[in-house]
């Protein structure tokens, strides 16, 4: 990640926010912010000041354009040195630092005097995890297994609340997209996965003439590359930014719009699962009662996959033919699944988080 030195050393903080005692969230990127968003919105409704720092260069545009309207201040994480972190803390005087998932920065954790909570934590047994986990006042883990490992590594206080990725914000954006036909969405895809999706789509089109495919690459910098791949298959294709209507495959080259497409889908695929990434948020389409398929690589989200598979909302597929069979049955309406599942799970997990975090405020 290459930010300018000025960005990470000099903080442009409005005077009216200095010493405002906010709740400080640190998120690596957009995904972590979206995970924490439901907590952030609750805090804002309670009248709390909230600031957000991030680290991913890829997230810069989204965080500073979209997130700035939700929180009181957003900016890149100061360089992890004693004097920068200490100065940042003096300027804001946060009442609480909430770190999302796996951001282990030594001076961030040692020089921030406010209570520190690690949320949606999962154990990987990394060196930094073992060395720094005891710097947190409270760790909220996804599963009993994660909690047990983190305790063994030295975490002071551990609670199990479930996977925060199963909780979704109640704030909805109004879509300006009018989509006709059966929509199949492939979200957060990586190199190699778009080709698999296009093979699945090609076979499905033989039986479902009005089927349309939306591909949202995990990194939008790959959108032109994906566009050329789709063209090589002979489909009518458009970029989302071009706003054409006559397409069979739409490549999303904009940030933050994927939920809008999931909401309109009949079925979805979530990436990082046909390639050994470990899986992105396979529960996201299910918030709209949209069934989801994914590949075998779900080690990061195994707990979520277990829940979705048990309730008939999630399907782990190991081949193109298996994916075609499952999607065909979904499109025909032959597969039953539990509707409203996400609402019940969401409320339970959210209540657990709220009870713990509010005790530190």
C-alpha cells in the first residue's frame, strides 16, 4: 500500500472534532467497514461521534467519498510509529478503539490508551496475532474454536457472538438500475473465477434464454480485463459505468454497488471460493433471500457456509456441471429454502455485540 508520506504523517482534522472523544474504528478496507457498519450506525443513532481509519489504497476513493457521509471523520491510518499514533490520539482523544478482524499494528495497540476491542475476530495463529492479542481489552470472536485459540494465545477477555458478516445494516440505498430477466450475479470475483462463471453461464443460457449475468470483480481495476474475457465468449457486454441496456453480461466497474445487484438477483455466486483465497461474504446475497453458490475454498467463512447450507440457502459446488445443475433448479423454483433467516440471525448477533461494546462507553 503506497500512500503519500504526508497523508500518513499530517492529519487534517477539523477544529470542531479535536478532543471530541469519538469511538474510533480501524478497518483494513471496504469489506471490514461494511462488516462493522451496522455497529457504526447504531453508535451514530445514539449520538456518538465516530471516526474511521483504513489502510487499503484500493479503498481510498470509496472510504473518502461514501463513508465520509456516514461518520464524523475518515482517513488513512497514521504510519505505525510512536509519535504519529500518540499525536493522533491526542488530537481526537478517543473513548474506545474498535479494530475490525485482523489489523495487528504494534504502536496502534500500545500507544492508544483508550480501551481496545477486536471484533469479528478469527484465529490464524500468526506471529503478530500471538504477540499482540493480549493488547486488547476484549476480543469478540466468531466461533468457539476461534475463542479457544485466542484465549490460549493470551487474550484477556473473550466473548463469542457469531460472525458479524451475518449482520447487515438497515440503511438501504435506492438503486437506479432497472434489470429485466433472470439475473445471476457473480460478486467479488478473482482472476480465474470469471472464466468459470462464463462457462456456467454459457451452459445455462441454453435452457434460460432470458438469463443475464452480472460480474463484479473484487478489484475494479480488473474490469477492462474481465470485459475482454467476456467479449471472447461472444456475449453482448457492457461496463456498469457505460449504462447500456442491451447486454447479456454486465461488468461492474463501480465501488459499493454490489448489494444493489444482489438484491435483484435470482441466484448469486460469491468469489474467493473457486480460487484459494478462502471466501468473501457468502451471506451478503442471502440478506435478500437470494440463494448463493460458491466453490470449495471457504476456510475463512466455514462457519457461515455451515449455517447457509443447513438452511438451504448456500450450495458448495465443486465443478461447472454441479453449478449448472444447482442454479437450474433454483431458477426453476424447485429448491426450497428458509426465508427471513438472516433477519433472525442478524438480531441475535447484533444484540450480543451491542451489549458488550456499550459496556465500554
